[in-house]
C-alpha cells in the first residue's frame, strides 16, 4: 500500500489541516497505542514537543488517544527530539512521540514516533499504523478502570542536559571559548545555552524567546545569517545553529563561514579514526553529501556509504554495517555511541572537543576539505508527475552528459513537502549552475502543463 500519511520523517503538514488535525492525531495515537501495547506490564508513552502554537492542540489529542488504549502518558513539555528518544529509553517506555515539524515554519507541525529502543519506527511499522488509521476502527479500547493516567515530567529538561553533558570528554571544559548558539526559538531554547554554560563556555544565546510563532523565523540551522553575523559582531570563536527540534546543527568558524554536516562528519571521522574510535572503517551519509567529503575520506582510507535522504535511513545503514558516525549535509549528525537519532547538541560537543584539543582557530582546525561546487534548486508543483515528462528526462540526460563523469546529477521528490529537489555538483561551478537551471526549468514547465 502506498504511504499517504507518513513521509520520510513521520507525519507532517499544516496545522489544523489534514493530516495535522487533532482528530488525526487522536487516531494515530490510538493505532500506535494498540500496536505497541504488548505484555502485561504498565504501558507508558513519552510525548515531547517544540515551541509551535499548534503543539498545544496536538499534545492533548495524542494523549487522549494513548490514554484510551490504557497507556500512561508522560509529557515532557518543550524538549529536543533526541531528548524524547533518550527519555523513551530511560523511562523504559513502550513508545516515544515528538510533536515537531523540525525546520519548517510555525504553521506546520508533525508527529515523529520512536520505538522502545529509542529508534524511529521502520517503514513497515509505520505502514501498519497507517493502515489501522485508514481503517478507522478503534481496536483495543480498554475498560474504564484500565484507562491510562497522564503526568508532566517536571525535570525532563534537566535530565536531558545531564545526558548531553556526559558525552563530553571527562576532565575537559569549554573555558575560554566564546560560543554563539542560535536555538531557532525552538525546543532547545533553554537546554542548549545551559549545556554550554555549565561546561564553561562564554555563551551568547540567540533566538531563545519563543512565542509560538517565531520558531525557525530568520534563525536556526536553515537561516544561518543571524548566527553568522552574531559570531562576527561578538568576536566569538565559533557559532552553533540548531533547528526547531534541535536534531540538526550547522556551525560557523570565527569568520562566520559555515561548517555544514559534511564538514562535521569529516572532522569527527578524522579525529575518531586517529584515536581508534571510528567503527566500520568509515561513515554513513546520504546521496546529498558533497563529493569533496568522499574524496577526503578516501584519502584517509575511510569509506563513505551513501543512503537515500533521511536520517532514519542513515541510522538503518549504520546499524546494519556497524558504523558509529553518520549524518546528512543538512546537519543531522548521528553518533550512535551516545544516541539513537540525530542530536545537534551532542554533535556540537563532539566537534568542540576536537576544536579544544587542536587549540587553533576553528577556521584552521575544523574546515577539513573544499567542497566541490554544488547547486540545489527546489521546484514546487501542485500535482501530476513532472519527472515522467519526456522533456524532463532529456534535460536530466543532457546534464549528466555535459558533466562527462566529473560530477553528478541528483533529482528527488521531497518526502515532507510538494517539492522536487534538483541538485548537481562538479568541478566547474558555471556548468553546474546551468545544468541545475535547465533541469529545474524543464520540471517547472512540465508541472505547469500537467
């Protein structure tokens, strides 16, 4: 059955429009609760959220669905997505739920589900839940005396802060480092500055005043200008930008130049490889990662294993291949020695550990390779199948031919919004730009004609 409800990162959409309504959230919770209510023990689900206004609507709807299935609900309040994964394992819960649309604007929201092991659910399990929701049957409703109970976990943020700090090398501190941290007015607005300050850094917090509407608004990991300008203005040594649910990170050196997920993977892989900590002889990344990363790792006799886009697929490949470092160019960085999902704060601390030991400017110690010119264009479409148009196929084939084996073309539909992403990279920046423009124009024309 084709998946309509779940995308590459859970369920996502505009708040109060299907599928992101209170009714659908209730039905998803009932279906997931029925699927994960196994055995005779007390059943528990952890629910966390970011700072979007619609979280106040979706949280009680989800709670009601789980309670009707006889599951106790523990609500953490605003907390990063990896915090929900951590609490799910720590509390021995049957399920974890994060209410967030990650880097999207406040109008959107989403539902991410974690199993009792703290990992995101597989496509197969999500498919089972989706089928149950589509069937509309409320299987598994418990008797009145078996209904679950709900409670707030008052120290959820404190637990997560300690968890993150404990991943930083013992005996090492961040004294002397001035760090700008942009929290995107999102889930990490309290915990991120606290972690860095408690480890000794001079912290310059940015975008830490959420109002329900300003999450990711001209700030965070997808709008890094605010962070980069703050680094230069405050004379900071390094900048950190998180997204709305803090599972992704982009950093900047003291000059305000960006260090994306590829650079962070290279930095950690090189350091861990030298210290016999890198498992699997390489790292896992996606098809979007720059060829420069691949060449850098190859020069270190390390492998780069590529997956389709989505941190869940990176994690699956890491588990299957025995790797402990993986991630995405967009800033999801997974270090499975510590966590079961992308964690922007933990990734930041591991990068900072390398930077502190190097005792050199970040521009010298953390920029590992020069990326090949890479261009990405997003083409919005409202329906049809523009990628099946002959003109689009010809444009793609022509682009690949013009690169003559010195680069690559990647075309993929987004898993979270009605967008087709057109990417090309190669050694000639002008050629790469023209190829992307030509393919994007062909897709736009085909979409308009559909």
